[in-house]
């Protein structure tokens, strides 16, 4: 590689105009002294193809080349800070100037995909609603187009439901605590709490068998407590989080299951989280190569005398 002669001027995709509509792109004067690296030649080839399809008025073929060129420029441009905006602006300018039909549906579907992916809660949050509305339009009006397929897949992505549970590893005995719920496109959840042995762990099973074991557990075991809760209503198709208050629990290890309703159906959407309830806390320290373990009352901070501790298969007891 060190013996390859590099040109004095290396070509980079650093011009915003490379995101232009086909008409604007074909009118660009793209020049470089770079005769080795390929990006220049790729753009020149796209220019020739788009110019040809504009001349022959082959809209479907033109749109196919245009989309490919736009993706190539997006993937290789050096202006990462605003390439997303340039991309969806070009797509919007293109589809509004197309007659309604298959090519129109294709470009508008890619536009919907671009604004969906670029939207955030801070920037253009309503664009996800706009993207869904576009999907519904294309699905209804262009059922045999490429745009239909893109829109249908995007709609499924937009409406996808998710749940994720997180909590402190250990919570105090008989005190209300909270569990963090990350959710998307869900209005309510049903919680079921199961008491299990301290050694219980679904992750001891290999991935192939784990799913069926988890579902069988929740199908056959009976929860000790159940409750439902309404989640903050969000119709913006973003991921959100909220805290849910858990009921008071006695000492032990539990599994908290969250499903969309009281059926506790784990063949669809569900999430679970292990929860240990204890007033004990273990503190481990090393001093000059000697490991010291302290068992304390997590409420008062006082050390626990004669606490039974299992370490590497051996049982030991704390002293004062």
C-alpha cells in the first residue's frame, strides 16, 4: 500500500449539491485531478445515468438511480453534521415535483423513512407523526408499488411496542420502592410478582431453551401479587420512561413480570426483572491482598454479627 502513488488532490464527497434533485445534480460541473480514488468516477457515472433517464423521460428508472445516488452520497459524505437534513430535503423536493404514481410513492416513502429516523424529542418531534400519516397514505393509495412495501415496513417500525424494566438490585424489606419502566407505544401495563429461590436464574439456560423455559414458568406459576397501572399517554412514537411504585415485599427474591394486560400473555409483548428484597448489604474490600467482607444493615448501617456467607462454595460467618 505504501508504494501506491496518491494524487495531490484527493476527491471527497464534501459538496452539499451532491444531494440535489436529479435535475440539479446533472447540471453540476464535477471535476478533480484525483485519478485513483473511485468516488469521483461513481458520481460521474450517476450523472450520466440520471441525465440519460431525464432525457428519455423514464421516471421509474430515474428514481431508482436517484435513490441509489442519494444513499451513496449520504454514506460517504464528510459533512455528517447535517447530511440527514440534506437527504430528506432532496427527497421532499423530488416527490412534490413528480406525478402521482409508483415513482412518487417510492420517493415519498423514502422521505418518510428519512424524517422518521432524523426526528428526536428535541428536534422535529412531530416528524414521526408525519411519517406515519405518509405511510397510511401510500399503503392505501399505492398497494402495488415499491413505496407500499417501504411504507408498510416503516409503519410496523413506528408502531412497534417495547417494554424494559430496571430497578435497584436490592430494595428494603416492607417498604415501597420504584421500578423504572422504559416503554414505547403502550398505554398501560399489568404487573405480576412471583417469589422464587435465591438461586433462581433464567440465564443459566442456553439461549436456545431459555425462551420456552421462561414462558412455561409464567404459564404455570402463580404470582403472589398483581396490579395494573396506566402509563403516561404519549402519541409521539418515541421511547419514554416512568417510575412505577411497587407494593411492599417481604425478604426474598422475586421476578417482576410486565405484560400489556391481566392475561399475562408472554407469547406477545412482555418484560421481566429479578428483584432481591433484603435489609442486608455486602461490602467487599481488599487491603494488602487480603479480602474483607462486611455484612451491614442497609437501614442503620450497623454490622451484622454471625452472618452466614457463602464464598466459592465455602461457608463462613462474620464476626464483630
